[in-house]
C-alpha cells in the first residue's frame, strides 16, 4: 500500500520509521458503518492506523444532531489523543466503506513514540492540525446546504488526498454512497448533485473515483476560494494539476 500523502501521519515519517510503524498492532479489515471509536469512551484507548479506506469523525451536538468533524483516510491515525493523555474519547469514528486498519494498543503506541522522536513530533503536529481542522468543519459545514457540503467535501479530499494528473486532481477509492455517508445526506440527493457537477464539466466520475477537472469552478460551488492552510493542509500545499 501507499504512497502516503505528505499531509498524513505516515507521509510525515522517515522511510525507516514508517516501515516500523506499519508492523505495529494487528491488521484488521472493518466493514462499512462500523464504529472504531465511541465518543465518551474511557476504557478503550487503542490507536487506529488507516492503511486503506475512509473514516468519518463525528460528534453529537447539544440539540441531538450528529456533526461531521473530519474525514480521515490512507496514512492517517485516529484515536491518538486519548492514547496520549489518557482522557475520554472526544468524538466517534465510523468507517465509510470497507477499511483496512492497524489496531495498535496504547502502551505499544506510546512506547513507539518514545523510541522514535520523529514519530512523536509528527503525532504532536497531527493533533494540533486536527483540532484546527475540526474548528473549520464546524464553521464551514454546520449550516451549509447539501450542494455546498458536497463541493466542500470534494475540495477537502482533493486537497488532502488527491493525486495530480494531466486532467485534474483524482480522488481515489470514493463511491457516491460513501460520499453521501460522509456528509450525512441521502444517496439520491448526492447523486443529483454529482450529476449536475458532471454536466458542468467540474468533475468526472469513473469506477469509484472522482476526478476534479475544474478546481476553480468547484471552489465557486463551495463558496470558498480554498481550504485555509492552517486548517486543511499540513505540511504541504494543495495538489494542483498543470492545467487547473
């Protein structure tokens, strides 16, 4: 698996440290819609390293609504905050589609960070970046209409995980049902929105992948000029193709 996006935990590690990290814990395949982490949980402090697939980080608001805080994918880790400080889980983590993860115990994870300073530094920066990004999600996604949420989610995924190609930025391994699950909307609604984006030549869909053909037009649909670097991209910049 890999290569790992530079914005992710695995992407920030040296090759030698990354190779050792990928031997930690137990490899697990998790089906769609499964909860890896439960908000408020105090006993389970495992860390999950995502090697393939998507998960969404959600939290319950005071009025009973489920709020999308973030999306994580290949190369990311989730659950590290509770493993580091011993506190309760701040949010729930649910798989979006089938995922492959490495389940790493708290003691093993903390011992690895003690023995590998570059991994400890990467973990600290990742925690900071996640807290900033969760704030951006609350502000930008909380009250947005579904078409705006779709556009902003695609923009975020392209920025953080996209692969530049001559025709645009490719988001791999993303189905329409998975996108609907990420933003908490009906599949039929998301299908119509994607169809309109295809008609406008903003995107192209193919075999569980989405190609962003016109990033400027997608930003216009999203109502933003891009994701602020301090919230959406660490440590690099948004991937850009030669033509867009």
